[in-house]
């Protein structure tokens, strides 16, 4: 097995602190007023600090090979819904350890995979922190979801002979430009990849330009197509409607993963008499959303719900899918301002006519595919009200739009299986 406890410690212990570690420390101190304030304000200061420095219980080895999959947060964890069951099937299945960075991602990983995988916190990229993680988990192969090529982590994996792959690789034009500014510093990390399984050929070119060997880059598609579950009903949707006082006999527009500047926009764009539920992308945006939705009923309100209201605020984590299932029309947020879009597959897979704004650069390939299949409607801020009104008033057009979107999703599925085959092959290399 490649993972073992291969000694990279001698060289590291000769130095009190590596230059990169010193740079991280200086940057953390300089920026501490900003990130400390944000963490206190959002409640993120109450986190597992010990694990963020790599500490925690060791995971005993067995005879099976071990795969460490790293996913940053909820989105990357959700992208593994189909891949992990593929990998875990069969007598030759590897042990899977799932590392996650954020608190919300940790919670989602434990909810989805707690019975299948060991779930650990991914630490800061200080050499000692990373070394502790590798000592505790002892992986034979590492897979990073979408990107996350931290320099110390990549160096220490190479020293221990642990091959690192990127799966579901995604590198936006914006991120590629930023990496290009510091190419001499990041090129080594990209060059250390054993394989980069990316979503499309444009992304493949970006990986190659940043240092990944051309013969190690392969296009496998995006696993998010696979995680878009084609269903007509979602468990918990009826309970959510009852708890919030949503009238199932009246039309409902759901704004999913919304940004701060979109709540007032949606409030004004929804026709009179139509219900609106907004689900902000981040918990810290909920109070501002409540101000933009006068009289809204919050999901966390402990008082008994009463029907008759028109505005609702989903200020919880993990219920967006149930909210989508209640919708007559879905508007996907973070797409009408200066952000870069949100996942639009989930509501379409649930058979919902879906509208998105012009700012979707983080999901450009997905958007282009859906537009080519006429499975989504894209409008700007000025056209949002008319788009909502047209879909609410024309049930046939709404159903046809949703059906075309579902057909696109079904035609694109299969990337998780391709990535599973690729990862299994690394144990045999």
C-alpha cells in the first residue's frame, strides 16, 4: 500500500517553520481583524478548532485499501451522493474517509454518509496540521472534489507516495485568472496530480495551462447531473408547508440559494396574490432577507403557523429540496447580481419550471447545456416579473419547460460511474 506512515518528518523537523507556514501565519495575523469579526458575527467562532489544526482520533487500518475524499462544503458533499455508493459496492471496495472543511459541510457529510464513511475535518494547510491528518487517516489514494489543491497537503502527499486525483474538476475562468497571477507558486501543486478528471474540455485546458500533464487530464463530465434525482415528491415537503402555513391551493414561487440583493427583487417581481418563499444561500443573510420580505413567516418561528400569509423565509439548512417540491415556479438565486450563480439542476429534476438570471459563470457549462435543450429560462432583472407571470399563467408552457429540463439531465448522467472506475484504477497503479 502506498499510504502507510512513510517518513517525511525528518526534513520537516529540521526546520522550525517552513517558509509557506510562516507566510500563512503572517497572513492570518494581518487579516485577523476581518476574519475574527466575521466569525464572531456569524457564530462560526464556535467551531472545532482542534480539528482545524489536524488533531483528532486516528482511524485504525484494515486490510482494505483506503481512499480519502476531500470535499469543501455542502455542495461538494452533495456531489458525492452517487459516487460513494458506487465506490463502496463490492468485495474489493476501498475504505472511504471523507474530509470536509466547513461546519455545514461536516453536518451534511455525517447525515448522508455517516454509516458508510469516517468523516473528519480538513485542517488548515500548515505542515504540522496536514501531517497530523495524514497520520490519523493513512490514505492510499486521495481524491479532491472539484479542486482544493493546497500546497502543503500536495507536497506531503507526494512525499508519502500517495497519489492525488481531482474528481468532478471545476475551474472557472475567474479562478483560472487568479491562479495565473501566481502561476509559479501553484504550478507545482497542479503538476503533482496523478489525474484530473474534469467536467469539460474548457476546464481541461485550464488545468493543463496551470501545470497538469496533458496525459493526466481526462474529461468525465459533471457528477452533479447524477445527483439530480428525478422525483415528483420529496419527503418532508408536506410537513414544511404545514409548519410554515403555506397554502397548497395557491401558487408559490420559491427563490432558492438567494443573495442579499435578490430578496427585494423577488418580492416586487411576484404577482399579487402569489406566495413567495426565499431560501438565502447563507444563514447570515436571513435577517436582511426578513427585512426585504415584509411580514414574512420564518421557518424558525416557534409559534403555530397560520395560513393567509404571502411571504415565507426558509432560515434553516437542509430543507431547500423540500421547498422546491412545493413550488409552482423556481427562481435560482445568486444569479441576478455580482455573484456567480447557484445549482439549477435540483429544481429541474423535481419537475419545476425554473428561471435563472444572467450571472451564472460558476455553472456556465451546465447552463449552456440546459439552454441548448430549452430546459431553463434565463432573464435579466428587468425581465424577471414577466417570466414569472408567464409561467404561472400558462400551465402547459410551464410543464413543457420542466419536461425538457428533465430530459437534458437524464441525457447527461453517468459521470459518477466514470470517476469511480478512475479512482479504483489508482489503487492498482
